[in-house]
C-alpha cells in the first residue's frame, strides 16, 4: 500500500502500519518525521480519513478583519 493511496482513498486508519514500516528503514530523518506524527496521531488519522475540509476558506482573509 502506498502513502499516496492512503491519502487519496482516505485510508488514515492504515497510518500506524505505514509509520511502523518507516521505523524499519534506515532513514533517521523519516524516524523524526514519524515521531512528530505520533505526537498528534489521532488528528493526523482524522485528517487522512474524514471527508471534511476547510477548502477555499483556508488562507483567505477574514472579511470582517479586512473592512
């Protein structure tokens, strides 16, 4: 299973197995990334799984703040 498929098919529940696979590799930088993801694992899994998105509103100025 590829990481890209996990993203596009909303298979966030597979994240723990992907992180375990990363830890088996001899790539210390990715081990650091995996540890960072683990610190907020539930939120990352939700982001990879749930259909909600902030979409076009993210990064847009708040109209009340602009006026």
